[in-house]
C-alpha cells in the first residue's frame, strides 16, 4: 500500500511539475527524413547527418514543483558539428502538435544558415535568426508564433532575482526583436534554456572509434534490431591495473549514482542482456570507454569468423594502390590504400540449392522476355521487302489533293540487342554476420541474392561480373573475385558464391574505384555498377562517419564521370540519412524486409535496364 501511494504521489507531483504534452509530441524518428530534405533544400551541408542530441544539465533556476519532483534538470538542445546536426529526440513543449513540428523545422532552417561562431552566443543567434528570416521570409509567421509560445513557458522576470531577471529580459528582447541586443550581462546562475536557439556551449563527444586503431571487428556488427538515434556523450579513460575488482567498505544502498569506471571481473559464460544494458546506458549522462585489448568476444570473433593466413583466400596477382579522398584536408591522397584481389581457395563446383530452384525457374521465364529479338523497321529507303502500309499511303496521297511526302517504301528486319554490362559489388563486411531472422543471417541473404541474380542474367545473356569486398584499415582492402565478365556462369561460380563469408570492415571508396576500373573496360552502351550493402562505410582507422561517406561520394562521382551508372541496393533502415548524399534521390533503393532481397534484386535490375 505504501509503495502504491508513493507511486501515485510521484506521478502527481511529476505531472504537475513537468508541463509536457505527450499526446501531441513529435519525435525525431518521425520527421527525420523530411527534416533532412528540408535542410538540404535550404542550402545546408548535404553531407551532414541528423542525430538525436543527448540531454544535458542546464543549471538554470527551476520552478518550485520541479525542484520538489526532482525534474527539469536536463534539456535537449540542438547543435551541429562537422558530421551531424543534432536535434531533440522529441519535442512536446507545446499543446499544439503543429507548434512542436514547427520548432523542429525552425531549428533545421537556423542550422542551414551559416553563422559566425566567433561572435558571442546571443549576438550569433540574433544574426542567424535575421539571416534565416531574410532568406526564407515565409518562416516569419511561424517564428512569431514560436516566440510567443516559448516566452509563455519561461519563468517571468519579475519572479526571478534582479540579476537573473535582467538576463531574462535581455533574452526575451533578443527573441522578439532580433538584432537589438548588443550584449548580455551574465547573472550568478545560468539563464533558462532557449529552445529556439542552438546550445550555447555544445558538449564535445569523443569518437568511439578514433584513429588510434583501438577496437575489434565485433564493433562492426550491427544487430538487426531497431536503432536509437540518440547519441551519448563519451570520453575515454585508461584501464586501471587492479585486477581484483573492488572492495566496498560502505552500504551499497547509500549510493545514489556510480559513474566512475571500475574494472570488475566478469565470468565469460555470463549471459549478456543487451536490452538491460541499453536501458542502463540511456540513464547515464556520460559513457566512459576503456580499452584493454582483452575483450573476450573479440577474441572469439577472430578465432571463428576471420580467416587465418593459412586458410585465407588465394591472392590474384600483385596488390593495387588506390587513392583516397581526405575530407578533413580536402585533398586526394594518391596511392593511399592497398587493395588485394582474392579468390576462394576452397570453392568447389556445386548445383543451385534446392530451396532456390523454383524461384530461379520463375525468374528465368520472366527474364527470357528480355532476351534479344528480331523486329521490323518500317519506312526504310531500302530493306528486305516492300512496306505495304507505306505504299498504300503514298498511293492515297497521289490520288488526293494533299501534297505527297517522301516515304521509305521498304522494311528491314534487325536484331534488338541489350547492349549493357553490369558489375555487382557485394558488401562482405563483418556486419553481414548479423541475423535477420531466427535462422537466416545477412550473409545468407546476400548469397541467395547473388545466385538468383546470376540465374536471371544468364537467361538474358547480359554481360555481368560479381565481386565482394571488405577491409581492415587502408593497408588491407580485400576485393573478392567471384565471376569475371569473360567467365561463363557455371557450377564453379556457384561454388565461389557459396564460399563467401563475413570479412572485416567496409572501406567502400577503394572497392568502388577498383570496380569502376574493371567496368569501364567493357565497351557497352550502358554500364551499371550495382552495389549491395547493409550499412554505411566504416573502418578501424579514421575511415568513419563523415570521412568515409565523403570518400565514397567522391569515388561515385569519379565513376559517373567515366560514364558508369552507380546504383545502391541496401537493407539498412537508416540509409535515408546518408544515401541521398552519396547516390542522389533516385540512385538507391531500401529493401525493408531483408529476406525479400533475393527475389527483389533481379526484378529491380530488370526495371532499371528494360
């Protein structure tokens, strides 16, 4: 009974203290795609991703009920850095859903306008507001409504101490009449957060995968679960040498929080509860990361999934040195990556799996309709036989008052050929080891897709090649040969497809450059570079985030200049965050159900090349 009453009291006080409107809340996940399009349409950096901002403590004065309830200490404010635009994970400040949505798009518009970061915070935001309203005057009415709604939620100046009241009046004047405030005298306490403006001092998040090379291939695995857009503030710390855990000389229930890293001996057969760990991480202000090189899961992953030198695929020829675009320095680095072409050493000829034969037969029948056929061209000056339709029309015109036009009186039979070549480049990184169902991994889906794709294209007679890729830093880009353009599709090719397995990471730019150099040698009218992947570019070194995306984008632009047509097929549910920047609006497709990929891929190819 006591717990029940306490729970009711907590809900009552918290509900009264936090004037939130959950029923009309707008979540970032719901508007992320529209916000990204809006941001780029307003001239924002096309390579900037959108992510949820972590909640941070603001330190400003709170209302009495908030202090009683212990709420209102944190706030989610927007800011942008070189890689992402961070927005609140959800906005429920206002009683009108339209206002909550308008606040999202106002923050996006403000971020799309360049501002002078050297100016003080209050001046910088006034200038950005004026520039945004000048460039996009249609936002004026929405801004006025937002300012009115935000001011109504703030603590009135007369209820604050004198210094804080003066500070609040300055902020209100800057919101209502931007450009009229030259400076702001800071009070003893921080000012109340301003939802219409970016964070005054954005926290700096340490990259989890830096250029130090710390990490393990298991970090590349992406579980086939719904991902959160929220990003945590993080820092690195050195591992303490104490190997005996810790000794508590106090009562554990007296602890209110525990944020310091403690090295605890943990049994390796303990079951991991990912959901519990995720909930615990959501409650932490900062995540502290330590690397001691002794991650047991990484050791198991190396032993089971990554090939040893003796069991690795066979190298084909010498390695190839390839350039890489350095986005941070805005320069092309020549001979920066080393790519090695490999072929499966243990591949044996095999038949098509029984589970795919019915689908393969159906695809072959559909694709036979695309095979080259002979057809008649009418109205020719010479040809195989007379064109009776043209002859009748000519006689009719001569017997009438209409002027006679020139006609070709013959028709000729010609071959209708599909003059195209396709190179399919499959992502074979370690993330493909994740499960998409209880019994199927991503690599299994890719394997079936390559088999059915080959069966379908063999029915049309189109020239095609199959390659896979993965990487382990710039010195080890692995380019797997599965089928060349001149090689006939056979049981040996099926054996190589069956032998593919998850590799390392995804240095996509180098793989695209190598694939482009092979495809451009095909003297065909249409040359399609089809990229099959399950996630964004990444690697252990600096090839992460914006760096990897920009190098991949430059590689794709190079391919287009060579007359190639790149197209991406992905099963990454977050692909809309970065693929429009890489391939353009019509240059990719997202397969929502990964298990449908084997059937969808050949049909997608047929639509693109019809």
